[in-house]
C-alpha cells in the first residue's frame, strides 16, 4: 500500500515540478517581447523560486500547527496553480507574468511539506532515504519535462504554450490524489509503535515556541545553510546554462538543451547511489552526512570544470536547422575529446550531488518530532529557493556588470564548497539531536498512554 502511494505522490510531484523552470529557457524571448533587460527577467524567473520556498515554510508550519488534511490541501492548491498558469499564458506585461509566478509559487509551495510529511509518516528510518530519493527523482523528471515544454515553446516562437501545457498537467495530476490514503502522523516512528497498536494517535501539535526551538537546533541550522549555498549554484546552472552556451560557447538552443539533458542523466541515476548510502547508514547513521559533504564538493567542482571546458573549446557549431544541429552535436561528441570529457564530468557531478537532497530529507525526519517535520522541510525550501533566486540574480548582475555569464556562473558554482563545509559541520551535532528526539518521543508516548489508561478507568 505505501509503495503504491509513494508512486502516486511522486507522480503528483512530477506534475507540480513542470512549473519550476517553465519560464527559464525563454528568458530571451520574454525580454524581447516585454522590452526588459537581463536583470528584470532574472527577477521574473527568480520570483517563483523565492515565493515557492517561502510558502513551503509557511504552509509547513500551518500543517503542523492545525494538523491540516494534506490530501485536500494538495487538491485545492494544485487547482489554483493551474488557473494561474492559464492567466500567465495570456499575460500582456512583464508585471502580470511576475504576479502569476508569485501566485503559482505560493500555491505549489504547499506540495513540498505536505508530500514530504506523508512520505516520512509512511516509511521507517531504514527505508526513508530511498523513498525520498524516488520522490526527488520524479520531481526532477517533472522539472526536466517542464523545461522541455518551455524549450519547445521557445523553438516554436511562443513561450506561452508551456504555461498552457503545465496547467493541463496539473489538472490531470489531481486524479492521483483520489487513490492516495493519508497516513497517521508519526506512524513510522518505531518508538511510538505501542501507541498506534492500541488504536491511539500522536496528537501533539506544533506551536510557535516549539518551532523556534527546532530552528535553533544546530543540525537544522546547518542543513539550511548548506541548502542555501548549494541551491545558489544549482539555480545558476539551470537558470543560465542554456544562455551561456548560446552566447559564450557558441552553440544553438537545441544543442544547449541536449547537453543539459545528457548531464541530467547522471542525476536520474542517483537513486541508485541513495540506495547504497541507505545500506551504509546501517553501520552508523552519521555516515550519510560525511558522504553528502563529499558529494556536494564534487558536484560544484564538476560544473566549474564543465563550463570552463565548454568556454575553452569554443565549438561554434550553432545552426538554425534542428536536424543539422543534432548531427553536428553528435559528430562533435564523437570527434572532440575535450567536449566529451566536459559532458561526462558534468554528468558525474550531477550524479553525485543529486543524492544530497534525499540525505537532507532523511536527516530532518530523524531529528525532529512528527509535528515539526513539515515546517522544517518548508524552512529548508526557503533556504533552497532563496538560494536559487540568488544564484539566478547573481549571474544576471555579473553579466550586466562585466558582459559575461561565465564569471557569474563560476562564482555561483564556488558556493558548493561552502555547502560542503556545512555538511561536515552537521556531522558534529546530529547524534546529540537524534538522541534528544528519541528521549522526547519516549516521554510523550508515556504521557499519551497514561492519559488513555486514566480515561479508560474513568
């Protein structure tokens, strides 16, 4: 049952994620149509990430405080986002498009804490990492599909088609909610098994004081720090990758999108790495934190090497004809070793770094109480999407100042190293925070059982 629900939840995430990069491939078209510069279009694209992350934190707190029905919430917010996708598709100004991006981001922000909390309530700690990895994988596939929709719309000369397709996809995804059964809050926690076996529920709710206490845990703080820095690099990668390749590596859009797709294959296979990490954590739960630090550093280094090699090779194989473009790309991959190495290095970095997200999700669920988890994953989304917005904005600003996307990209990719340091520091505090959680849950379980016995005797 839980595996089936994981699949449908992941498919829902896939549909929702089609909105993430829906305007990114066509920043140049939006800029020309509305007559605005790189700085303005970077704000339009970055607004979704900022409000998506901010809303995730607010929604997460509301879910924990009021024990909202996550299934109904997903239905209403997904429907609202679909409506504003349609409005975005007919927007007649950059400001209306910006406003739509804000509303869509706020609506879909509900999905992160809602789906995450359902998954961690279904899967025990020894299975949780892989389950989160599957969810992340389908979400990544969704964002890639959305990117492809947007890219195809750009090729056809109209960026608006992508919003229409995204709206239809969201409407269709609501059907997945009809077969999902919502689990009991905290039912996967082994220490609470006695409680659920007696037909009782874990009825603790989140309040403002407890939320602030959870934010003060060093492990949570450092997870937010690493999310911010690594997401800044990733935002730059996804937000400006195609534009760098067309402007400074002298490739066309078809070739640029194909390169990002080839690199993305590495991330698509990272679920296998997450499975391996899940097995390693049986030795010591802290092993995965050390590995995550290594993975993130490798990812940042790989992107720096990849983009530097692309700039150095200066292939200049851009063409207007799509079939000719593809043939030139394949021929260059076969005959230019430096170009091939650049793609392979990028794919390897994507493979390594994509495992850090599931590890983070697993850690959050291991050191925070059931009512805190949705709010904490939402807080991480704030850090993550503000980081993405900063990464997109940083590259746009540096491009505006020095007329080169390359230097902005390298600056953003260097932030991966700060994220790696944060992962290594997290390893120092995780064990203590995990121990405190188990002690807290044990006390709460006894309180709830005692309350039940007292009521039964009365």
